[in-house]
C-alpha cells in the first residue's frame, strides 16, 4: 500500500518535517512520531520508508532497554 501523501492530518509541512527529524535523531519513537502525525504506526513506517529513513526497532541503548523493563515491571 503506497501513499501519495505525506499526511493529511498534519496541517503544516514544517511540523511534519520536525516530527521526522525528531525520529531520525532518536528523540522520539516510531509510536510517538505516528501519534504526532495522527497516523497509525504502520502508516508512519510507510511514510518514513518512502522518505528513505531507516526504521529503528526495539530499544536503541541500554538506558532505553532499562526504561522499557522498568515500565513493564511497574505494570504488574
């Protein structure tokens, strides 16, 4: 499924570019980027892939991993 739009949910190109930039820099996750763009994670993955952005999966650092584990333990 190929989209012919960047995102109909973002009114400003600059805001969308900022969202992509934050994702590329590792400042926000794929889920947060999708949330900011008001699209699904799958749509965001497609948008980023079409833009030539490498998709990151899972924690990127030990701190990220520790945060995920801590969050998971707090849920119980």
